[in-house]
């Protein structure tokens, strides 16, 4: 996948639409120091752009694999354009998410916003709730995020509580505790 080319196209769309967006997924974790192989690009944006974004991606030749109020997944037949995943957040969540960005990530000449680590954890918790088969990878990523300096553990625990997954938080915390 030509990540720089795809980022340029997607970022240009968001800029034209004057809509906030941020990198999520594997590249967002990379911005915090956790590198792992990834073959797609994940973004988070305001839900108000959902239909316009899908129309834009279709105009570029992407096939929509799945769409719902909160997510959409797209695949291009040209491997250089690859797979794109989008997370759509409500206006209220968008305000909180984009008012206090976290790290930044450089793609070519672009400097892209990455959500705060706590918000990344919230996205991973929701992914785990919606697809329990993702739990092991999401928990490993959250474990990493929980060990970042200055992380607000209470906020992350509250996201677990809200999702009804407190036992997963406790399991991660036990795995972090030093062994005697």
C-alpha cells in the first residue's frame, strides 16, 4: 500500500470538507511507540461526513465492504490504494476527541493528528465489545497504552466500566503488576 498517497487523498478530502479527522489503529499506536505490522489505514472522524466520505471513496474506486453508523471499511482493487477503515463519532464525542489531540504522526509532508492514548483505548474497548474475537489483540494494545507515562488510568477504567468489560480491565492490570 502506498500509505503516503492514500493519506494525501483522504486528508485532502477532510480539509475540503473542513472536518476534523485523526489517524487511529496501528499507525496511531506507532505514534506512541508501539510498532506492529499493519496493512491498512484507520481514521476517526465526525459522523456528519459519513455519506460524503463514502461517496468520495467510491469515486476513487473503493468498494465499501461494510458500513454502519459507527464504522465503514473500504477496499480498492489496486493494492497500492489498499484498505481503509473509518470510525465515525457523534458531534459530542468529536468535540472531546479533537479538542485535546495526543501525538502526531508524519506521512510525507503531512503532520497528522492522533487521538489521546485514552481515546485510543476507548476505541479499542468498543471494538472488543462489538467483536469479542478481537479481544486478545485489543487487550495487548490497551496494556501498552496503560503503561505510557502520564496515562489517565481512571479514564480508561471508566471506558471499560461503561462497556460492561471491567473484568478485561482487571485482567490487563493484573498482567502489568510486577511479579514477586
